[in-house]
């Protein structure tokens, strides 16, 4: 977790300046939520909303622009500093907290109508049981949790630069020990000079993601899968349209993203 925090402290500064995140466009009023999220989320106007693992807060601020009373949380102090800066620059009233997800009950007392998270977050969490408990802890009765995330099945394939087709390399049923990497650069900026930095990731099967939420008393409202993703996850992917990457020949062979909504029933 310490290594991952150091990585994301460095990436936050790089991402702030990247074309991928387009901060200037956001400051001019652009919406940063994914179209899937915009379509599937109920009206959040007037709702208290908690955004877990918010990076430097543009989605949190977008949700606030939609009328939510939004609070963003991230373990990267650099990301939270940038989020607070953007909040002031954009003149959007939003609260940001620097905290590990697992430590959040010691740093936040509120309850929320909505808990939201999105895009590349679960792979950084070693313990999904505790993650689900945190979600349930912060939800009000009849409140809901929503996630739009990269599909864990998409993480099993070899992503080396010279690969030209689907080849299984990594485990789907990974277990407790993380995969370790030492890479350079960023998905948001191919030319980023990060130096080689260690990182640790956990791939959680879909069944586990769903079941840990059920185990803490949440009721699944829907679960959707999509054959598209939002970045070039494999070197031979092509763009279908801006912000959408698919397999060559536009083949809808495998799930690359999913979304899920679950409600805390009284």
C-alpha cells in the first residue's frame, strides 16, 4: 500500500497536465463522467454522495455540478491537494479527504445517500470484504452504491508491447498475494518520465465483487457488462470513437468493463 501511494502521488502531478484528463476542458465546463455513468446513475441532485478513490477529483466535482453534495476520498495527498485546488478554481463547493479507504471510518462521520466509485480502483485493494463493509457503513438506509469498473477478465491477458492477439498471462483467480510490477510511464501519458516504480495489484473475480456486497446486506439492482474500455488496455486495440477502445475488427468477444448498482435495503 505504501508503494502504491508513492506511485499515485507521482502520477497525480503527471495526470494534472495530461491531455487524457483535459483539466482545462473541465474548467471550461466539460463533464468528466463516463457516458455509461451518466446514463445509469439516477438523479443525484440534492443527494449526499461519497466518492471513494477519487484521484484528483474531477469526477467528484462533475457530480457536484450535477447537484450532489459531494465528498471525495483518496489516499494520495498529492491528488487531494490538486482536488482542493480544482475545487477552488472551478468554484465548486466540494469536500475532499485524504484517507485510505480502510481508515475512512476514523476520518469521516457522515452518512450518505450514494457511494460512488469508478474506473480502475478495485485492483488496488487487497481486501474486498472490508471494502464492502466500508460501503455499507457509510450508506443510509435505502441509499445505493454504484460502480463502473474495468472487468477483471480483461486483466488476464498479456499486455506486453509486442503482443498481437489475446494470450492469457495473469490469473483470474488470484488469491491474497498481489501481482507485483515495476513499470515506467502512465496510461494517461505515454511519454511520462516516472522512472521505474514498484506497484502491487489484486485481480478480484466478478463473483467475489458481487458476493461481498450481498454479504454486507446490499441488494443488487443491476449488473451490466460491456465489450469496450476507456483506454488502450492491450497494445493491439483500436479506437471505436473518442474514449472507446475495442478489439480489432470491432469484435465484441470479451467483457472489458462492467457496471453495478446495489441498494442498502431497510
